[in-house]
């Protein structure tokens, strides 16, 4: 069973940055479900990407609101679904004590709660479509190299990305025997408006990041955007994977024994 050419993919946070790059990088005959907060930008992007070979559906939704997940899931379930890209994210920057509570909790909702809720709601659909079509589906969760260390002035952002990384690695272990590939994308600095160091030397374009991620699906469970970061962090990821599998096996035995 192979990944195959995707028929329909859901991308969150699609109106700019890495999310828009995913939408533009996916095969031109792949239907898209795109979400974001800016309805006008979503409509414009859909107009650019739609063709006789491609249907593009949009859902204007703020993932900081729990009702947004229901609207997105309802649309995604209306057709086949081969992939989910949980890209939407917020990155509050500055001293924690100076930030507004609403800003911090919105980052937790968008970066953590939303991908968990979307993945949980759509996983049965992804697996059913994969099995019925004798193909593989995928879930890409956009984390960050910031997931590996506490980052002052980005305390909540880094913590949420650590959550995304851990969640994705655990999910990959749980679903090893299923026709679904799970990838945590851990880019370094990317030229997006969301991060304060977007103009630093060595930053990658969103398009490069999206292409790298799509190429990595099915090859690894954690992907990085540059060789130096990969050399430094891949051994840690490999060790985490070994621990995750050991814990999973141990918990399974405990459950069966109980």
C-alpha cells in the first residue's frame, strides 16, 4: 500500500505563510479544503487555485473558537479525505507578564486544542477512506524547532509546539500498523509574518518548507528544514521514538493484564 496521489486535503491556516504554501504546493489535481480567519483572502486563494481538475472549498473560521472545529469537520467529511495539515498557529512574542491573557489562551487554543480536536474528529474518516481505497492517508502537524527548548519571550509559543511534537510522536506510535502516516514538521526560522526573526540569515521560504514536508511524509515521523538542525535534533527524535514505542508496548501489556 502506498501513499498514492492525494484526492482531497484539508489545510488549516491557509491564507498566509506555510499554510498557503501547502495549498499552492499540493498537486494541481488534488481537491482542497482550506480554512483561515480571513474570508476575503480564502476566497481569493480559492479563485486562484480552483480549476476544471480541482475543486477548492473554503471555511472561514477562527480556531480559537471551539465551534470552528465543528464547521471545518462538517465540510471535510463531505468527500474523500486523504490528508490533514494542521498548520494554523499563533505566536505571541514578548514578555509573558506583559501579554494579554486572551492572546495567550488563544495561542493555546489554536496551537494545541484545535489540532487535537480536528485530528480526533477526522481520524476515522481518514482511516476509512485509506482502507477502502487501498491507499495511505497522512496527518501533518506543524510544530517547530522551538519545541525542543524553552524560549524566553516566546514561552507559550514554544510550550505549545512542544505539545504538538509530543502529541504527534505518540500518535505515530499508536498508528504504526494503520494505513496512515503521521509527521511532525519542525521548521527553523521561516519567512512568515508570525515570527520576529523571519528576516534572520538562514531562514527558509514557506514554499521550501511545504515541499520538504510533503516529501518527508511516509519517510519519517519528524522532519526538519535544514541539515544542521537535523544533525543536532534527529538523534534526539530517534531516542524519543524508541522510548515512545517502549512505553506504548508496556502500557498495552498493563492494560491487557488488567
